[in-house]
């Protein structure tokens, strides 16, 4: 956790650890995403580098969430299902849960990591594609975070970190505003 929490400084250290085979010892699942190209050209990095960049971005938000450790692990693992046949969020959720369990997290925390991976695209998709004045929209988002404000805050931070790490054109003021409005309405509900 300490390495991930250092922000941008973690990136070259993580890459050195990966080059010498340490990361694969910590996370055997890493070998599948190492140097894996993204399917969407909006991404500026390969999948493995994007995961590390997202964790580095998430480190900027650790003071605004109640569980920075879950934010960092969820950020590092949010796209771990890429490269498999199917929805990477759905396929990655149990993989991330297994990783979190091996890291020693209790079952309740493992479930939060699983939820973060499963739902990491949810806030941005709802905020940009649905009517934020519709109570059904707000209920849908609330259900995605299991009605838990802590999970909502973690998912909000992950959404921003993931978007910023994806590319400059992804996290715009417009998108940030819509996501913030959605999060505030879910929190109020």
C-alpha cells in the first residue's frame, strides 16, 4: 500500500519491480495485462501502465475517502479483467476480490474492492447518459454503491482517477460537473 500511496513517484518504482519479476509474485494476474494494448484509442497507455497511472492519480484523493487503502487497491485492479473474453468489469470483479483476499483484506473490504471494480464505469456512464433529475437515475446509482456513502466516495474518487489516467480529453469540466452532481444527489438520497 505504501508504494501505491506515493502518487507519481510510484510509477517508475512499480515498473522497475515489474521488470525484475516482483509484481508477478505479488499479483500473478499481472502477467495477462502486462503490455496489453487498449482496445479504445482514447487510452494513452497500455493496460498495465494505465492501472499504475490510475493508482497514482488515486493517491491524490486519499484524504477525501474513509478507506484510502481500498481506493488504491481498487484503482490498481479496476481493469484487471481486460484481455479476457467479455465485459472486463464483470470478469475483473472476482479476480480483484481474489487478489484483495490474498492481500489479507477482511471479507467486507474484499466486497468493497469487488464492487469498485465491477462498478468503476457506472458513475460516469449514468452521469453522462441519463437524466439526473429523474429519481430512477439517482436510485440506480445508489443501488450500484449498495446505498453506502463510503463506497460512493470511493467510486467517485476512482472514477476521477481512472478518467484522468485514461487521457486528457476524458475528465473534462463538463464530465466532472455531471459526476459531482450525481454523487451529491445520491448522497442526499
